[in-house]
């Protein structure tokens, strides 16, 4: 019997991991064993604690749609013959889902895996800005379109941060990209009737024609998007962190990390997306403080310099 596969894609900070965790919780509730492939652009997964006790395989420091696609295939092979009920794949925020689809329906894997759904998450609060030719690069606009155009369902997330006046423009833009009869759901905090996520929506309509399109022909529209790591992160003041985040260049599209504050003992997971900084206390067993930023043509040296200059200035006061 084939293993159902659910692929989760979406741009940086759209809420992919929240949806993935909701699906994992539903699997637990139903007594299903899920295999999970999690891909990160950075060298570390600071959200690892979320997946404690799960059958998780991580692909770090690269994108499974191009630079580490061979690693994806090797990881898929490792699930062949395993006792799992389904497989969940979360690509990076800049992954082209078509390349992951190609791997799953290739002759090697099509008799093992049953691609059930290609779920695309959209950040409603920033979607129109990313589509604006004056506010984003051509690469980002093409990538967003690719993530939506191949979807079998779309979730427009972060409705709580989305201006009501923008809704009709978002709908019109998305509907102009989608294939016919693809459902669109609107959510806040990724809250959606869970069964909708597990419905089988993918159908191979013309496999032979599709397979002629090698993954090498798909454009990788993220050559300038990279992750950088802020090194030697000290224990700091929470207000200081906010000050630094507020002055980050607009090219920083996503941030995450583990930090320790002077005024509060323990470690915190930080999440920066959609212009908002969120904090969550974590156990962080064995983890050292680290901050990872992802964005368009980031300058690692300048970002590290700005961070440590702010820290140094604060200590001198």
C-alpha cells in the first residue's frame, strides 16, 4: 500500500510550521505514525523542540528543490519500507514545490508514495507587498506565483494581521494564479478544520507530459535569498533586541533564534515575520543562543556588525 504524502509550501514566515504541527497533532489524536521531512535554509533548526518524539528527518543548510535535491531523494529512500502511515514534507520558504513533486512521482518513488495534497500557505498580511514590483524582486514574485499555481489547496494565513480593505485584491490576485477548482481557506494562526488538510486533492492528470519537464527546467527563483547567522549572541536586554529588530533592513524577510534575556532566566524562541517579533519560552536542552536571519541578498558581515555594535554600546552606558 502506498504511503500518502502531504507537501507544505509557502513563502518565508507564512505559517508553514504551524500547519505542520496541527497535522502532527491530528495524527497523534488518530493514532497514526507520521514520517516528517523538514527542510531549513540555515545550519540549525531552532524549532527542533516542537518535534520532540517525532519520526523526523531534517535537511539543513540548503533547499531541497535545488542545492540538496539529492539529499531529498536519499531521505525519501530511507522511508521506503518503514512502518509509517503517512509522510509530511515541509520545504523551505523558498522551495519550488514542482521539484519536490517531480521527485515523488518519478519512476523510483511513484509506486511507494501517493502524493495526496500540495498545500500552499500565503501570508495575507504581506502578500500584496511581495507582489508589488516596487517593493520586492522579480525572483520573489515568481516564486510566490509558483508556490500558488501548483497548489491543490491554498491557506491564506494571518488574517488577524491583514487589512480588510486588502482582502478583495488578495482574492483577485490568487484566483488569477490558481488552477481551476482549487479551494482557498482563510485562517488566523493556522486554525483550520483539520480534516481539510488531509483530504486527497492531488491527481496526476498527464504524467507522461509532466515527466518530460525535468526538475532542471524549473526556475529556481531564490538565488539571492540566503540565511545568515548572528554569531556569539550574549545574554541581552529584551528592549535591546526589539531595538535591533526594528532597525533591520527591509531585505530581512524572516528571523528566528534562541536567546537568553538578562531580566528573565531561561531560553526563549524568537520568531520574526510580517514585521512582528514574537517570543516563546522553551526548554532548549543543550542549545546555545543563536539568531538566524533569512532574506534577499543579505550582508552577513554588516548584520553581525550592527548587532554587536548595539550590544557593545549598551554595555558601555
